[in-house]
C-alpha cells in the first residue's frame, strides 16, 4: 500500500510540474560581448530582441559582459550619474505568452541573479519589474538599493494606514542584512493573479509578505511586460553599474509553487556558529562551489575554505558577509567575528 501511495503522490507532483510553463527566460550566453541595443528610443530591437529606452543615455550603457566564469555572460546596465534618467530594457511577448498559459497557472514566478556592482552609495536602485499593459502597475518586482545596500521588493498595494495606493517599495530583510559591492545575489518573487498578493524570497532565504496594513491592489490584473530598470533618485551623483543573469518568468500554480519552495528549504544553507572565533561551519545538501568573505565596506577578505569549514581566526573582530555559491544558487549570510 505504501508503494502505491508513494507512486500516486509522485504522479500528482509530476502532473502539476508538467503544468508549469516557462514564459520568458535568458542567460545571455548566446549573445555577443558589447552593446545590446541598436538605439535608445525603443524603436528597433537589439540583441535577443531587447528594446532599450535610455533618457539622455547611450547604447554603451547596456552591455553584454563576462564578469566571472561561474556566470559566463550577463547583462550589464549603467545608470545615470545625475538625479534624472531612468533606464529601461525589455522584450516583447510576455502578455501573449501569459494569455496562452496552461489553465490554472495563475501564479507568476520571477527569479534572477543580480550583481551589485562596484559602486554603492548615491541614490537609486537596480530592479527587475513586471508591469500590466495599460496602467503601469508593478505586479511584482525586486532589486537592490544602492544607498542602503539592501534588497527591496516592489508591488502594487494599498497602504490602509495612509490610504495611498500605488507601486510600493518594501525592504525584504532587517536593516542588518546588507550586501556589499561586487556580489552576486539571487532574488525570487511570486504574484498571485487571483488575490494580487506578492511573496518575496530574499538572498538569505527569508520569505517576505507585506504587513497586515498593506492590501494587494492588482487582483485580477494580467502581466504584460518585464523590464530591467535602473532608476535614480533626488541627489544622486553616482553612475551605478549592475548586472543581471539567469532570469526566468514562469506561470505556475499553488501545488507546484509549494513543491518548489519545499525544495528550496531542503537545500538551504546552514552557517554556524555565529558569532564565530576560529571557524565557521557551512552545511548544504547542494554542492558548494565557492565561498567568499567580504567586510562591510565591500573588501574581499582572505579566508581558507576546507570542505564544510571556513577559517576566520585571522579576521579582525567585526561584521562580515559570507557569500556561498551552490549549483545555480547564491546565498549571502551575515556573521560576526569575535
């Protein structure tokens, strides 16, 4: 009986997994190093069918680059060095793909890698945003805030305390979680068309949903376009350079989503002790391919990694970021050296 039940459960998961549908994705490895776009007015598509709209910008601000061997080629976006000039990049066809999705796949899932770039500070963000067709509602999105060095989520909600409805920015982790320059992080989020609710997964594996005084304001709205966006705010003077890689947009359903989130938990990273004196143990069910340590200023520290143990005895007392790469995923954990 147990074998029969196990097979039934397997077939159920398989059935729902097969129903998940890829809508748009790219790893940029087939592209040519250099400019992506052919113009900055979104008139003609460039490499991969990408359109570029750069106010007061140039084609050189969207590049295919090779940052490291682990990521091969990626998309690099250079922002404005002033307080004006938002940069947008997108492909056409998401709305059509969503309309043709498998029946019942009413959850849109976005996942991507983001490279924080060499410059922090200033005032601005690098984000990936999914809009509707007519009102420019952000159904879901996530990114990196340069000034605070924190991860953010953006979605269309109503703040019942203030009465404001719009595309609202949320910080995904406590303010003690920051990510230094030159760091790959992974961001994930889901949008439920039926309820309008968005859930984010931070680079550290935390699930974030808006507080109770925020009500979803985009229930029933269909996605139309996904953009890579570099936005600047008042007072900015820094031309931030950010890269994106391995993005996927998938139409799925509750059961598939639950199954995949369970898989994430099963492969989660365990880092201990924290605070640490001499060594940090790093445990993962996935193969760890790389570990790096950065201080809070973004400087890479010398550290020995042997199997599941990192030597930290030579570090000065303070707070550090441990970057851990597994097959296809990057995790960042903050730790304290005593």
